[in-house]
C-alpha cells in the first residue's frame, strides 16, 4: 500500500510541542490527541533511551491517531548530552544505567497505562518503538498479543534470530521494520534473517521491511538532519509508519489533508 504525498504531512523537525502531559494510572504520559479520532484505538509511542520525542508524537496525532508516550523511565532517561558530550560518554556509567532500567522497571508502567485505557474503552493498541522501545517493549507486547500492530524502528538489544523466531511462532501481530545501513544493534545480517523468516507471505498477519540507505542506528528519531540522507530517512520511516497504521485501520487520511 502506498499513499499520495498529500495524504501524509512531513515530519516536524522544529517547533513547540502541541500535546500535553497527563498522569494515566500513575504513569506520566505525553499525549497527542487529534480533533477527531477513533476512541477505541491508541498508538503507544515507546521511546528510545533518551525519552519521548514529543514532536513525533504530535506528528502521529495530526494524522488522526490518539498517540500516547508513557514515561516508562520515570523521568530518568539517559542524559541528552550523552549523545554529543565526549567526556560524558567516557565517564557515564552506562552499564549501571541499564541495570536499573530493565524490563522489570520499564514494562509495569506501560501495562498500567494499557489497563487504564482498556477501562475507558480502548480495544486496540498499535505500538511504535525506537531503539530501546523497539525490542524491549514492542516485541514483548507482540509476543503476548496485547497489541494488534507493531512498528519497530532500528531495534536495540534484539537477539537474532532467536527473537525473530519467537515473534514468528507466538505473535499474530503484523510487523513493520524500519531499518538502515549502519546499525550495530540490528545489522544487515539480522535484517536479512528477518526477511527470510517473515517475507514472501510467510508471516500470515503481515510483514514489511523498509530500508534507508546511508542512515545509521537512531536515524528515525535522533539522526543528524543536516545530512540529506538522514533527513529523508527520518521522513521515510514516518511515512511508512503512517501507511502501516492506515492499512490496518488506525488513523484517518482526512486528518492529514
């Protein structure tokens, strides 16, 4: 499926967040709510280790999709300076941070949000994850068939082929992978393994993989937008995500026009 460019607004690269923070069942969440939207469907925005990218949440909301980004790090993501501060990268205790931000910490807040949304009438959840949120949360939710649609952007900590095989065997959730050229977490070999396992109609619920040449891990959420290839990759990953959501009944083309 492919939508015309008029159906999909470009990714917002700069601007002021338009959503709002809400406490949902004890978890702080950044929420993007369209003017009109499907009350029974929600997109869970599951962030990377640096926390939610608020403008992207807003972008999904503009396409008629109520989008909720739980702060499953409890306001303790990786410091933003870690990306650019060479000295911090040398001294920051990254293994220590990960040891206190495992699934035993990050999964319960997401489950609480889902439970609260179900209680108010939400019956279907799509999940989009970036890096940490891709494998740790999107895959785990799909393993249990809690969600009904998966979008996974350059997943971190994915064990290939073990996790891919588990997804294939246990999940009924259609899967979109947005991948790139340089990715130590989900390298070309693992991408090829995913295609061999899921592709050519082998995975009945649905499978699609997009590949963005010249991009590196993290491109779809925190890439260097001064590089035309990265900018195109970020916008392309957003477009493929919206197409996947529309194809499976989430959102409204009218909202994007």
